[in-house]
C-alpha cells in the first residue's frame, strides 16, 4: 500500500525525506509499491548515515561516488582548566657592584701641632717649644740647633736631625751619632748636662778657694796666681757615676806673669772624691810642662797633689784663643783611663791612655792650675760597656 511505503520512507530515511516521492497515480494502481527511489545513491548514503554510531556527529559526507570514510574521531576532552596565575616574578637581580674604587692617596703629612697645645705644660706652646715633650721653660739650646738641651741627644754638638743610626737597629742608645763616645756600640746614655746658664747648687769646691762664677753661659775660673797651691777643682756633688765619659770644651783666658813658669793645666776630672781635702781621682788635661813646649795631652793621677802618669804630644801650642774639647774616660772600679783632646779651631787631636787601679771615686768635675779659663758646658755619658 502506498501509505505503508510512506511510513517506511519516513522511518528509514527521515533525514532525507526529500528523497522520497510518490506516484499519485498509484491510488487504485497496481500492487507494486508506489515508492520511487529517485536516487539510489542518495538512499544508500542516507542509510549509511543512519547506521553511524549513536552519539557520534555526522562526518561531512563524501563527494559523489566516494567510498564511505571511517567514523569520525572522538571529540577532544573539554579544555583543561587554565593554569594558575604565574607566581610572583623574582625580584630583579641586585645591581652589579660599582667598579673598585681607586686606591686612596698616600697618607697626608701629619697636621701641624695644635696652635694652642702645650703637651709638656711648661708654658711654651708646642708649635714653638724646642722640647715639646720635656718641660723646659727656659728653652736653653747650647749649640743653637733648634733642639733644647733637655731633649737633645747631642747637647754639645749641633745636630738638628738628631741622627742615631750607626749602632745596629736593635742596639741603638740615646746618644746621637755626632757625639757618641762609642758610636757603633749601644747601651750608652746622657747622664748629665750643664750648659752653665747659672751656677747650680750641686757644684762644690774640691781644691782651692771659690773663684768660680757663671756669666754669659760659661763657667769661669778667674784665679791664675802662680803658686804651688793654686790648684782649682770644682766637682758635681749631687750625683755619682760608674763607667763614664766626661766631656767639656774650654778656652784659656789668660795667666799671670809669663807662660813659661812650670806646669799649667786645664781640663776635666772623674772618679773623683774630695775626702775632706785629701782628694783623689783622675784628670785629663792640656799640660805645659817646665814652662816650655812641647805641650802635652796628659792623664793625671790626683792624690792630694797630682802626678803625671801618661802623656802624648799635643798637635798645637797651648794659647789663649783656641777652643779645646776634652774627653776623659774612666772605669768605676779603676783599671783603665783614656784622655782625648781635640782643638776645635784647627782640627788637631791628641790622646793618652793609662791603666791605674788606685781610685774608685764616683764624681766628675773641672780642673785648672795657674791659668784662668772658661768652660762652655760639662756633659757626662754613662757607658753601657768597656771603654773605646
């Protein structure tokens, strides 16, 4: 029946219902189905579509007469959730360090002293103090080298640089090279210095009468009476010394009568004791003997009177103009003495040595006999070893 054909058409090919047509003449026509398949290929295609796996979207149809392709691939899974937001970005790298700074300049010179400073509290500001670390309100400077007597390592010789390098570095002492009696040996020190700015209380008359006075920075002995009792000794009683060198510089000022009378002397004493008038010790002197040249460098042994124990010929004639430096070396226990004389005006030098053990006194001083003389200073070095 045609309506059955219609039902079949609807049920089997609903998506392509347009492919079915009906022969209206079939009403009352023959018994054959009145369904006409207008296009067998379309019917076949419709059937293939109908048979696809349920739930699978139709694939695009092939072109005419193309073989049927495989079923469509399954749909992709739903999109994955979006990733979380990016973690906070790390902080930017620290800036690169700056290039190395240039090396600092060399140390600047020490600043000048504070204009108002007075380190040693002697009333003299450091900026003009010639001993800024040692109180010396008088600012005495024997040789005018800019360094005061109390802090000068050579107070009798000008040495503004205070050089002290001839000893080994580990054995340097407190005595400058310009005056050190043992310049290559350490252990010496300056034990006493008097530049005779005044007659200090420690000076004591040993032999003779008090004919000593200070004026103009020199100590003078003013009596030149030509008698056998005219020995004049002035010694420093306030201190005692062991192995020592006594230094002084003197000028002969004059003499009475003629200079040809016997025995004229001027120089220094050491290892000296007064002993109540029976004095003992050693002397280093310029000596005119028997009233006529040659004049001598002499070591004296003093025992009340003086005996000449060692001599050498002076390199000059004693006179009233030349400045002569005297250095007397003695050992406290007795045993060795040395006498060195230097004419500071001509450069000539002479000396003598002796080994006498009779006297072990401990004072130092000055001596004249039958001459007037002026002494510029007295300096004592304590020795750290044997005599040079």
